[in-house]
């Protein structure tokens, strides 16, 4: 089942000019880490992935319409792998949580939309992961002519065809529109506007209100980000603790409860309690080259 969700975008601030599509991962305010430990640039094509010594992998079974996507990533690091389409362009990403490194998790992983995946490392040992995915277009869009898709590719954002798709509760696919005219309808979106944060933009949390119950199937694993009239990225969140292996890159953030209250000012007390104990693990994935243009000066 595909459930359509539109995201609310606020009135745009004065424009900085057209955006340029790129994929950068992990938020941090430290200016010295830009490009190395934060806002890390990802390969947008298979050729760029190969140039980074990434390898092709056999991933979990994908939903209908996405099964022809090809998975690439660092040989022995499955924290963040990317899918590419028949034009060799980036089409989706997969976040992997090493099962041995997870502790104090609160919610059932399959209920939250995760898929179990066992893969073999270069030394022959196997490793188990909980994985979750986001796609930069709908399956219907991917089914259209490859040449036509390539010639009409949107170069201002990674989202193609006006919508992206994420895996949500019980593995259902949720379509998130990037059309500003659709995004303005909050009754359709299901998301509530939270804070606009520097370098992150406006945060939108699904059904997040002060009265939300923090039961199974209530805290959505994704929170889209918008700024200046565009969906500039999406965030992932997991309630629990996660210890990244020393030989894996740490794309995650661990905001404290004080930061969570600032980012999500209209949340329930139970959410803040979970953010304090056991904690929340997040990852910000940006779809544009310049997420640091999101200063939240002209937007509340």
C-alpha cells in the first residue's frame, strides 16, 4: 500500500538563486568538519561510486518497481549505501544499523519499516543489519522511458518526478510530494511544522502533537526538511542507542534532549523522555549542494 503524504512548506524567504542537486549527509555546526565529518558529499553516479572504490552489493529484496535498482557502497561499511538506476544516476539510499551495535531500542524494527539483511564482508564473515530506505522518485516514474528521464532530469534537487518515497510503518511506502502547491495543504500532509533550524531548515514530523502517544507505530522514522520553497532533505530518527563500529563512518547525530525540545517544540512529553533515555539517533540527508544556506533568518 502506498500512502500519499504532502509536506507543508512555509512562505519562502528571499531566494539565494536556483539550487544545485547534490547529496550531503550529516549535520554539524563545526565549520572545520564541512565535507569531511559533516555535510559529506555522496557519489551521484555509478562512475563516481566506482571512483571512490565503492563496490556493487546484493541488497535486500526491494518493492515492486524498484527491483532493478543497483546497490553500491564501501566494501565493508553498510551504514549508508546508495542505489542507482538504469541511467547510472542516484535513485535511492539505504541506512543500515548493525544489529550487534544496537542497544536499548524501544520499538519493533519491522513495525518501524526496517528490513533484516544479512551480508558477507570482504573477509568472508557475515553481518546482520536492520535496513531502511528512501527513494528519490516513485516506481511509476522509474517505469517511464530511461532516455526521457535522463533528458528531463531535475538538476536542482535529487527528487525526480515531483515526489519521493520512503519506507514507513510495517514496510508501507509513503509518497512525499515536493510540489509546493500540494505541500501547502496541511490537512493532506499529516505532518506538523516544527522548528526552523540553521543548516537544517524547517522540520516536519508526522502526526507530531503535544498529545501524541509514544506507542508502537506512532513515531515515524522520517522527518522531511524544507527551506526557501523546496524540500531540501530528509532526516531519519531511531529511538535507542547505536555504537558505530570503529572501521565504519559515523553519519549519525545524537542530539540531547535540550536540542530535541528546540527542534520539536510541539511534541509530547513522552517523546522528550525518550530523547533523554534511551536517547535518539538521527541522520540528516540533504538533496542540494548548499544546505548551509538555510539560515532560518527570514523564516520562523
